[in-house]
C-alpha cells in the first residue's frame, strides 16, 4: 500500500513506500533547518537504507545500461543516490534560507564567499568521480563523513570548545533570554536578529545581541573549495563542515545554520547541474520528498530557539556516531549492523 515506482532499470522495477519517504523527509527538513547540518547525511540514510536503493545498486552491479554517460546499472544507481541526496538538500537549503532570512538571522555575504568556493569544488568532484564509485566504497566513505559529523557534535559540548567561543555564547545567552521575555509577553514576532551588516571584498561585519563579529572573506572561499569537493563526492550538503567553521571563529549557534543553508544551496545548484550534464535523470517520487522537506524546514527555525544547544549536539552526535559505524562496517567489511 502507498508503493510507487522509483525507476525502472535493466528490466527491474524499483518501488518505494511514499508515506515512509514523506515522513523521513520531514525529519530531514527539520534536522537540517535546526542545526544547519546533518540533512544530507540523513537524506543519504533514507535513500541507501530506508528506501533500499543501496541494495538495488549492489544487486545490479555490472548489469549493462545505456543512460547518459553510464553503461553499468550499479554505478548509475550509486550516482543516482548522490543525485537524489543533492536534490533533497537543494530544496531543503532553499526553503531554510528563506525561513532564516525572514527570521533576520542570515549573514548572506559570508555565505556567498564560501558558496563560490564550494561551486568550484563540487564540479571537480562530479566530473572527477562520477561513474567511478561502487556502492560498497560509497557506503564506506559515507560512514567516514558521518563519523566526522559525530566528532564535531561531541566536541562542541567540551569545556575547551565552549571556552574558545565565549563571545558567541554570550550573544546566544542574551538571545535565549530575549526569546523567553518575548514569549511570556506574547510578542515573539518582535524578536530582533543581526544588525549593522557591513561587507566589502575583504570582510563582513555585523552585530548580534550586543556582540560584534568580523570574518575575512578569503578564508570561507578557500575552505569552500575543499568542502564542496567532499560534499559532492558523498552527495550531501556539507553543512557538517560549514557549521563547525563558523562556530570555530566564534559565531553563535543561533545564526550559523542560516549561513550554512545559503552556502549549501549554492553548492547543490552546482552539483545538480553537473549530474544532469552526465545524464543522471530526475525521478518524480523525489517531489514526495520535497513536500516533506518543506514541512520540516518550516518547523525547524521556529522550534530551534526553544532548544538548548548542548542537548542538540549530544543527541545528534550520538546518532551520527552509530549511523557512521553502521555504514563503515557495511561498506568496508561487509558487516550489517541493526536496524
């Protein structure tokens, strides 16, 4: 019941459950718009395991097809997983960017600087690795990236990380106090955001709840080259590498997801263009996922301000560690852990 055809390839009809896909993408939309990361990873988990596309890629490995630049059905499906992850996070990042902008917490000049670097990195990954990855290697690499997300999340709740970001945490503390004050008086729509944004070719400056922040533009650009390549290689948005960069330079957690959303959107536009040029085809059930993404990304920014940062980092860190372990075991060692 509620099964729909994902695609027909090499005489095989691949079906998915539309309701499961919809609900999973609500979760993907919420988590990405809440912490600015982990959405692409969760989209990948959905396509590889929840929908079972990864098993189909293994089953059809070596079977001949003629689709675009592909003649191996297994490798086409592997790249189609990367493409589908990208399509999901593309809409996720677009809707989140709009939501964060309306919440007055988007520092767009910094996102543009990093996004330009990511656009170049994504094209290198798509054309350098497209059609070359088997599904087992892809799962292993996917697991390593997920572990990186986990380590980042756990590091954020250590005393050392907190000490290095005292300015950002002070601004975040004032932000939380203001949210509580306005919530009690029923005036939450009056919540302030970033102010006094100044930008030039060399740097961006802004104020956020009593603190002044400055970032040089060349640093996000060169870092974007690297993470754009890794994100397109795995088929994720790269938020798990973007958010750590901005929190590491002291920006509060309540604005870094907004920068991440716009940066990921630019990167995903570049990656999608590359996949289409290689002949990867869009399948209509992805639109079911988009509906879920719109629901989740609408809820995320409106619930994030009520959630304590440490609890978010601990919860997602634990989840990322297990998910990463599961894919590394399956991809590199052929060991399948539950569920």
